[in-house]
């Protein structure tokens, strides 16, 4: 079972609807629990985040972030809000408009991290079959 909690500030200069779009770009089925100066939501799916990480070809970098933020059965990563609005994953810290704090909790956190950002370094590459005559 995976539980994902997402939290980000919504500054007075920001449009709440756009902040919500940024979160939904990463977590389409996010259920919002609070929508004021802080936007909080939860989901049980990392599918879209996984898809974006794979498409951007940043699996190893993402894996490093998830592993670095690990404490017991939880891990925490920080994502850029402006990048999320554009549908891009950007591991960040200290953006002027605030960052998106993502906390993932799982009974099998290793499997959850492997799912969202599998390693490309430790993969076993099968030898290619050579044609006769080479």
C-alpha cells in the first residue's frame, strides 16, 4: 500500500487554480484536503510521476533523491512548482514561490522507489545475438 501526501504553499500572488493544476500534472488523482494559503492533497498513485520521470530520462537522479530522503517506511522529495505547472519533474529546493513537498509512505518502500524510479545502472544487459558470418 502506497500513501502519497503532497503539500505546497499558495502565495498571495499566485492563482490557486494554477497551483492545483501544477499538482494535478504530477498526481492526476490527487484528493485535495486543504486549499488556502497551503494546498494539501493525498493519493495512492505514483503512475504519472513515474511516467514523467521515465520520459525525461531522469530515473537515476530521481532514484537518488528518493533514497536520500528515506527515513524508515517514508521518503520525502521536493519538487519545483513552476516546473510541475509545465508538466515537468524538477527536483528543487528553495524556489521563491515555494516548493512541492512530496512524502511517500509504503509498507514496502524499496519496491515503491523501484517502481517510480528504477535504477538504470544495475540493469543486466543481455548480449546481442551475432549473425552467422560475423
